[in-house]
């Protein structure tokens, strides 16, 4: 992206780093041991409460975090309004609305990743 090569690791989907399941253990160990430059936390906007538990755990670990606020279209269809700017203000990390199947928000997500990684884009 913009001449930069990004090494991306897709960890197993999990809602927690408590390490009760093999998926949680893999994700937790990778983040703690490998200390990635950036962690992209894909948060389901239509189920915010469940997803933010992992977000808080990642922040507590000191991860350099970018939140991809996904499924914003489904949340809106269900009458839920999530304010990404307010969420960003409360959490202190970039929050980028996305709609993955339509590839909406991907450019802004890449920009946020580069910024958090300390790269001048």
C-alpha cells in the first residue's frame, strides 16, 4: 500500500484473550510474544458490547490498536447508531467504519494502520 509492504497475520476470531479456547490462546500468545507493530481489531458494529471486551483487553496489553468498525450497514439496518468519532475519543485509538463485503473503508483503514505504525503515508 503506497509503496509499503505490510506483513499481515490473521489470527483466529475470538472475543477474548482469556485463553479458555485454543483460538484465544493462539491470539493471546501471538500478541504478547510477537508484539506486532499494529493490531487491527475487527469489531462488529451490530454487536458492539460483545466485541469491545476484546478491545479493552488489547488496550490493557498495550497493543498499538486500530479498530475496524465493521458491519456498520447492518447496525444501521437494525436501528443501531454507532458514532465512530465518539468511540475513537473514548478509547484513544483510531476507529474506521468499514463494510468488508463491499470493501468500503479499506483505504481509510490502511491509512490508519500506517499512521499507528509510525509511517508517514
